[in-house]
C-alpha cells in the first residue's frame, strides 16, 4: 500500500543544513502517533487504521461535506499561494472522527509544502518542540494534534514562534542565564483539538483561522460510503449506503468502520459479497448499532443515567465513575452525539436524560428498567 511520506521528527531525518527531507516512510500515520498520542477513539484495530489511511482523502477534491469550511480554506490557500506566503495558523476543533487530521494533511499536499506531525502529549518541555520549529522550512506545516494538552511552559515557548517566527532560548542558570533569540523560517502551525474550551485565550487567539468541524449530513456520509466502497472494490447499493450513513452518528470515521464491517459480513454471508439493503441491516443488527446509530457505549451511558441517577441531573464525574470510564472519553466521544440528537441535556446542575432517550431505549425513570450491560 502506498504510504505518503510524512516527516516525523528531526531524529529520523535531518540533513546537514537542519532542513528535513521529505521523508520517513516507516508507516507512521499522521493521525495515529502510536507512541505519543493516547489510543484513538472507540478502539479501532491496527487493520482498521491501515484502511482508514487508504480511505483518508488525499486532496481537496476527495473531501466530502464541510462546505463552508472548505470554501474558506480554499480562499486562504489560494491567497497564500498567490502571495507566495505561508498560510496563517489554523485551529481545527470538533468531536473525534470528523476530519481534523484529514484537513491538516490535505492542506500542505495542496500547497506542495512539507508536513511535520506531532502531538501535544509528547511535548513535555520546549526542547521537545525545538527540533520541529528549527526544521520547519519556509511555508511548511507543523501539525500539533490534541493541542489543548500542551503544558504551559511549551505554550509560552510557542507564542513568539507563532507571532514573530522567533524563539527565545535561555542559556545557563541563575545570574549567568541569558536569552538568545533565534529566527525561524515563516511556517504554519495547524492545531487540532476536541476540547477548544481547554485552550488558553492567548494560544487560541494566535490562530488566525479557526474552523469548527460539525457532524455530517446523512447524504454526505452516504457519498463517503459509496466512494470508499469503490476504493475497497466492494459493490454497495444506494439504499445500503444510506442505511450505513444514517447509523454513523454524523461521523465519517464511523461510516468507514461500518462499511468495513459490513463488507466483511457480506463476504462471509453472501455468495457475491454485494452489500444490499437487507445485508446492511443484518450486519448492523449483529454489530448492535441501532436505527439512530447508538452503540453499546451510548446505550450504557444513557442506561446508567436513567437507572442509577434516576435520569439526572448527574455530574459527569459521577457518571464516569459508575461506568468505570474516564470522564474525557464520555465528554469527547459519547456526549456530543447524544446532545445533538436531543437525547441528553447539559445543565449547570448536571446531565439530564430526555424523554426521546427514554423512548429510544424503551425505558422509564421509575419503572422496571433492564439491568445495565
Ligand atoms: N470530509 C471528509 N470526507 C471524506 N472522508 C472523511 C472526511 N473527514 C473524515 N473522513 C474520514 O474519516 C476518517 C477520520 O477522520 P480524521 O482522522 O481526520 O478525524 P479527526 O477529526 O482527526 O479525529 P480525532 O479527533 O479522533 O483525531 C478519515 O481517515 C477519513 O477516512
Ligand atoms: Mg485526528
């Protein structure tokens, strides 16, 4: 499988002049830094990630949906190309799987510039970021994933780099300490976060462009399913593509995962491997994805809130504790979709389940509820 060259760090490839080559094809997916970034959402297997990579759009024309965002990005990209200047820094935010990493990788490809990838949890001190900054060539892109997790000391170090393309390095200690300024080549930082609220205002404001990715419409996801089925040499009917799309929680990553599963199912349970509506429905039933796209984790969350907290209000810490899961996982991966579907309310007093959620699960607050599994 052809992997795109991705420059991953100075220790891998630094030429004599300190400028990175274009290079490291050891299989690092820019979106999946196996060592440094925490496990990706909802447990995709390494095989899924391989496919995810081949399914990831490689250019602007492959990107489906996010029309307004794409229009604005095209404008800043063309303006930068016209002026032969680097792009202004860009911050992408939004729930997991909506295309933040995808857009960050597509932009430098469109510009024909170099790309470096890092993730905030791997940057514990300025020295961890320094090589990326000194290696950034003119107009190149440095992508910092999970940027809300930058430690304050690294954040302060990055400010002058973003604003003036300069870094201040402190040499020595105590009375002998002195600061040396170092000029950098003008470059672009693209940050991605699922938690924009955790970014400090000074960091947030240094991003000239800020784009929030929202959930996708069903017809956009159906288009993604059909395009990706073609890439996977799988035949899928129009109705089946809509069936998968409407159960994908508005998220392309989910659509891809459901397509891969349904393809396996069709291959094992039919003679021709074609995904028709009925096969798609059977596959989704077996995967325990309901007609709204709710998965086990979503149902467990709602059932916990209903059965243990009498429908709420309940604090996220308490719910997470009862489910034996980190609150971050619930806030990032479960709640945005439940809120969007009107199954959950977030109030100052805590989370409250809605009547639609009770209806969807066939439960009642005081009634005889099923055990949580
Ligand atoms: N606009 C799009 N058009 C087509 N496919 C898309 C689009 N956005 C995302 N995808 C598909 O969904 C997958 C997940 O997207 P991506 O990794 O960019 O999400 P993310 O926002 O970075 O998620 P996370 O917050 O978990 O890092 C991609 O590999 C790609 O296959
Ligand atoms: Mg990502």
